[in-house]
């Protein structure tokens, strides 16, 4: 899980308790960051809207062009970086399965709630 983020030799030399503390600290930091993100962004967006900001979604052609450029960059990077390729393949497999689940579990509810806000 920490491969590439820490020196593996040093990591392996740590006592099990120290590894556990580092892993728990990372999980706590991630949870805090996600909660802070979810708490702060709606207020920031509201402030922008009150100030006159107009929101526009990217058009499907723009999204397709961005996706195409991203995939080309990923293919180019994968060709010269085996670690990147390995992580990308793992991520792609995970997200493909994840998106299927999110379509069933979250997309319908989120879309419904966005059209029917409370208050």
C-alpha cells in the first residue's frame, strides 16, 4: 500500500507497531481531508454563486477530447514507465468495477436528490 511512497527497505525494518501507527495516521489524515473537502466545498461554491459566478458543465465533445488526450498521455507514459503502467492497470480495473457499482448504488439517488434538494 505504501510502495513508492516510502523507502521499502526502511519500511520493512520498522517494528510492526510503528507500521500500524503510520498506516492508522494515514487513514485518519485521509478521512479528515475527505470530511473537510465535503464540508468546505458547498460553502465555497455558494459564495461563488452569490458573487455572480455562472456554472456551466463541459460539453460532451469537450469531455470526450479531454478523455482522449488523457488516455493518449497514459499510454505514452505506460510505454516508458513500468510502475506507472502497473498502477494504471490496477486503477482502471478497480474503477471499471466501481463505476458499475456506483451506477446502481449512488447515481440514481444522487441524481434524484440533486433535482429535489431539501430546504
